[in-house]
C-alpha cells in the first residue's frame, strides 16, 4: 500500500462527497491507496453523501464528536500506507496531484 488517505468529517455533506469523488483522478491508476472516512457523529447527510461517492472507503462512524486529533488517531491505527495523508473534507484534489 503506497498511500493511506484519512478524512475526518463533521457535517460536511456535499463537500465530503466532492472530496471523495475527486480522489480516483487525483491518485491515478498506478498508485495503490486506501481511504478512511472518520465521521464525528455528523447530524447532516454526510454518511449518505459519502456512500453515494464513486470512491470506496472504510467508514469509522463515531457516536460522539471525538474531535479532529482523536478521530485521526483512530484511522491512523488502521492505516497500512507507506505515506499517510490527512485530508480535510472540503478539499478537492486535482487530477494527478496525489499520483507518485
């Protein structure tokens, strides 16, 4: 695994989906990567938006808002990538920007 991408979310809905949808083009076909979405007990449709994305991911759904650092630490323990990327849900990486 080359890259582990961790996205901590709280009520980001459509922004989270746009972020996830941008990842395949940003990573390209040669990069092996995994994606974790840690949802900090969102009260909006964030999880539904994420599930509608083209990007596959592992969801870590928290029952309470644990905060940014604690949520990242949960996913970091599961990450297998040589490189770790903490990505905010309002980010839309450009095509090829994460490749190589």
